[in-house]
């Protein structure tokens, strides 16, 4: 019984860690894509001004 409980808790822990990593990566990707879009917008504005 204890073995089954240990396995279930271990599986839940692994799933929690995986979800944390996936969400953290998603946040980082969004942050960088927003930064790239902002830079491209700025470049487009600068080229119009010249």
C-alpha cells in the first residue's frame, strides 16, 4: 500500500514540475516575442522618419 502511495506522490510531483517548466518557458517565449515585436515596430518607425 505504501509503495503505491509513494509512486502516486512521485508521479504527481513530476507532473507539477513539468507543468511549472512548461509555463515558465511559455512566459519566457512570450516575453522575448513581445520584445522582438517592439524592436521591429521601433525599426519600422525609425525607417519612416529617415
